[in-house]
């Protein structure tokens, strides 16, 4: 059994990495890269407006506003014990399971009347 010297080992490893990289699909496409840049900008804008990541929402039955990844705005509530519970949005006088992306506290009635 012969022992490979470090230069040969590195050369073999480098060749393996180069071959793997050549076979790797290219993601994202230029169009996807542009859309992802715009998505990150919109996400950061919403964070600057006071929206927060959904895992930070109240888990005590408090209602809050939420935005879904599809861009829908809804009133939500987290039901159950964290982390085994779930998010539910209010619609058509019922609750529907949803996985929102962002949440924000409900505005106070005073702010709604006196903006």
C-alpha cells in the first residue's frame, strides 16, 4: 500500500470539486436573481415599517395583523402551545390555517381615530 503525497491528494480533491461544480445547476437564473433582490428589498422595507418575523408573534391568543408569503393581508391568531400550535387567519367569519411570513400588532383604536 502506497501513501499518496499531499500534492497528489490535493490535486485529486481539486479535480473532484471542479467536476462537481461543472455538473451543478446554476441557481438562481438571472431573472430569479432580480426577483429575489426585489423580494429582499420589499421584505426589508416591511421590517423597517415595524413588521416582524412570524415566529416572534404573540402566542397567548392575541389577535394580530399578518402578511402571507403570497402578499395577502389578514387578521391572525396563534392557537395552541408553541411550537406545536399553528397560525389561523380570520376570513368569512371563520378561522383558516395559514403560515404567514410577517406579523404586526393590531393598531390601537386611538391611532385609527386620530392618525
